[in-house]
């Protein structure tokens, strides 16, 4: 199992708009592709943080590349609106240390 996190570094004035667009993107993948539900959160606007970021994270069983034919049209539109608002963008992949994996590897 993996935790995938999209991290968008933004200016304060754009944080909530990026959160809306990121939520719309994640909802489209959940509805169209069966992706697990994502949590959207903001750091640095109302909480201490070195940067203002908007993040989306979700769990998935495997990591596979996203094929262009599988990208919903609404995601393409929302990405087009969102990317000009970003100062930086990263996607992170974290392997979840499940009880089974820990037992196998220790």
C-alpha cells in the first residue's frame, strides 16, 4: 500500500482556490477511475509552516503511471486553471508500513 501526496506551494491569496481545484481533480479521479478518497489540506495560512502549501493525499494499493486516455476531461481543465497559480509542485510516493510488511521485513 502507498500514500500518494500532491504538494502545491502557493501564495496566500491563492490557497483556497487551489484547494478547490485540487478537490475537484481528486473527486473526478474518485468518481471516474475509482481512486480512493483524498484528503485536501492547507498549511501555513492558519497554522505555522515554513511555506504555504495545499496538499492532497490518498492511499492506493499499487503505483502505476497515469495513462492520458484515463485522465478525465474535468481534470485537464482544472489542472489548466491550477498550474498558473502554483509556485512549485511535487508529487510524493510513500510506502505505508503495514503490519504485514513490517512482519515480512523484520
